[in-house]
C-alpha cells in the first residue's frame, strides 16, 4: 500500500484526480438503472403490442403500405382483424439496441459511463372478448465502459414479463405488467497511475422485479389530421446486487457489499399517428412525447473498502431522475407477405441521454 500512496502523491492535476477516481467501484448505480431500463423497455414494447392488437388508435379500414404499391385494397372490420390478417396475433418479437451516456454526478462523486446494449424481446398472447393476456421474454447483452478508461463491465440480462390488458370501453383501457429479471456481470477496473499498472476483476449477479399499471385513453381529436392516444403509468421496481470481492490488483482489490434498492417509477406519454394513402395503399407512421420520473424510496448507497481497510459508505446515485422521451416509428407492408416496422427514440435527463432503435421483419408463408 505504501507504494500506491507514493505513486498517487507523485501525481498532480488531472492525473491525480483520475487516480483517485479509479480507486472505487462505480457501476453499482448502473445495475440499478439497468433494472429500471429493462422494466421500462419491456413495458414499452408490450404496450406497443397491446396498441397494435386492441386500440382504436388507427382507422377501421387499414392495410399497411406496399413498397411497390401493387397490392389490392383489403377492408377489415377492426384493427385487431388487420393484424390477424397479417399474422400478428399469437407470437411476436422485436430486436432492439441503443446506447446510454451517463455523465459524472459531481456533487456525489459518481463517475460517468457509457452503456451500449442490444437485445431481443419475444412473446405470445391470446385475446378473449375485451381482454388480452400474454407473456414476454427478454435477453439483453451490453457493455458498460467507464469514462476516462477506468473500467468496463460486460453483462447479460434475462427477463420474463407476464401482462394483462383489459378494455373498459372504446376509448379507455388498462394494462398490468410484471417483470422478473436476473443479470450476470463481469467487471474489470483499471488502475494505471505512476508506476502502478494493475487490473482488478470481479463477477457478480443481480436480480430484480417490477410491477406496473397503465391507463390508456384515446380522445376524439383531429389534431394535425392524426389520431391521439394518451397513457399514464405508475410502478414499483426492486433491484438487488450480490456482494463480491475483486482479484488481481493486490492491495487495491475492493470488497463491495451487496445492495438493495426500492424505487417508484411514473410516466405519461402522448402519441399521435397518421393514416396516409398512396395509390390506394396505406402506411402508419407515429410520434410520441413523454416524461418519466424515477425516484428511490431509500438511500442508494454502496459499501466498499480496499482489502484490509475500513469499509466506507458512499452514495451511488441521485435520489430522483426526471427523463424526457421522444419516439417515432412506422409500420410498412413490403409486399409478398413481407412486413416491416421500425422505431427510434431519444431520452434526455439532467445527467444522462440515451438513443435506441428497434425493428421487426416478418414473413408469412
């Protein structure tokens, strides 16, 4: 340890600050936020699926646009019948990916990071009268890279999410969704300053669950010649990370205690869609804006210490995060029983931003 202290004391300016920042483990809040992200992502894809099957968001006579504009017109009694006609009932699936940029939270000493991820969500549902029940499965693979090359964490997340949607009338409906997830993390922390060049490695598991409820309302409106849909949701999220000890960095290895976090999440979203015609065919673009509030019910902290040293408790995340969200997408018929939809979004909060995209390609035989 005396060698480490001497190496740090010989530094100055940004080199000294970087050395100090590399001494603690900074990805604790990332695992908590990943549980929230996977919960919000699952709820978003499930709600998108529910809208496709049940909502009157779009007109009653719809056919997705053909890229070659040669398909004949087809009339459907309802939006649900449309998706039955193109094989959308029963099983479904979507590929997605994105990147989150978390800035430093300087007032509590949390270092920034980037989280690059990609995943797949797929599910199956059934409809009976005014009720839809289903279950979705999610796999997400990602890499969290600390700013200033302080370390990296590779992770894999798995989630199962049952859901229930019930229509109240033609304009109102409610959706209930729960999610249980587990995660597997492999982390490296780089310690490179002065004559010190070590890498501390660790592996640990996480798990969590969430439950959310959404109220959906479709008002009668001709705003911008589109159809409106409003959604309001609230939920509870629990996140756990196991304790672990690092290896490979001698006296600079950390022992990190387990953590449990409880949080509430609330959101409101308003979307508008259009039904455009082109030579008798139609395509369905949409856009949405929303706000999400994530607030811990307890103090998000981390207990950690260098091997053989006293344990310290540090705050690992800000108490409340308010995020603005925008999203756009389109459903397209590519002809010959080939269907495609694509979606892109951007999230922005005081200390973080995230871009993401999703697509689905379906061929009927």
